[in-house]
């Protein structure tokens, strides 16, 4: 079963909302988003893999991982967790970095607020993405990548269209 | 400084000007009549819109008309399309995972 992903843009406020319903109870959906062994299984668009170096889902903790391509290409990413309300929401900042987690300042940070809502037996997830400035949003669009790594993935479009 | 679509839409007056021009081409005077700001301020906004290529100017007789350029706005849509595909791909994988959880 596949439900529709809803995307609304409020570019004047540097904001994009992604909404999606999942046919599973909230506890499971929350777990899939926050337990790294599960997160790794869906986070990377195939045939790429998300490989974690470290993971600490706590306020002030971070996830350091690399996106690894079929030819061994890697792009290191870091997600800083800011606030966590278990089974309800978390906020984070996604960044590009090196293998030691040192942030690359050339790539604009993207801020996420992810909220989980029970809808009957299903769960609605709303992910709100904001940028620090118009310039940052513009940079991300101009570079044609999402969360900093589409560019590194290169052939993502073909993968997704296949 | 590089001008682009995001600078064009960053300002409420410029968004209002784009809204007017999307309906019909207008002269600078006709545009300025819609705003309380000075003609000079409005023409500065128009200039930025032209530099962002979201508005084109065209000379008709002695008058200059400004036209909305919808192709430029498509840059955002193209990016959002890619963004959507990435997330749909991810979420389909998450669906499969949840089914077996």
C-alpha cells in the first residue's frame, strides 16, 4: 500500500512541509524514524546505502552517517538532534560534513521539525523543513540537491525515475 | 551580486507586483499606482524583478511594458519535483519496512 506524499511550499517563509500517512501504529513509525538499525534500512534511496558511524538519539546528540553509492561513492552527513518529545516530535538540523563529523560550511543547514500524529490505526508524519535564509534555500535549489547529497548521488534522478 | 528567483519572491511588494503582472503586462506608472510607496521605490523593485529574469520589459511605442516570465518560476517547481521523488522513494521503502515490523 502506498499513500500520497503531500508537499506544500511556503517559500516566502523559507519553509517546505512534507506530509505522509503510514499504515502502522505510531509506536512502530516512531521506532522506524528513531532506531538507527531501522532508519538505515529506508533512509537511503536505492541502490544507495546509509551507513552509520555513530548514532545518539538524544537532545544534543547526533547521527553521523555516510551515503554510500553502488560504485563506492560516499557523502558524509550529520544530523544534530535538538529537542525530542518521545512518540510525538523531534527537531534536528541536517548538515554536510567529513568522516569525522566536521561540518562543511559551504553547504547550508536544513532544519527539521518532524511530528507524529495517530490517525485511527495509521500514523501521519509531518516534516517541516526550514532554511536560515533565502540565500540558503536558493543555494540548495541552485545546486539541485536535497539535504546536501543529491549532488553527490548524481544519478539519483535516473534511479528514482527508473 | 547574483540575482535569482528567491530574491524576487523574498519581498512582499515584489510578490504583489508579480501577482499584478501575472494577469497582464503593465507600464511602470500603472504598477506604481497600486502601491503607497514612492514611484522610485516601486521602480527599484521592478528593476530587481527584471534582474532576476522573472519579469521582462518590452518597448511598445514610447511606453515600456513589463511582462511576467513564467518559465523562471518553473525552476522552483523542477526542484520540488526532484525533492518529491526522493521523499516518495524513501517513504515507499519505509512502508515496506513497517509491514514487516
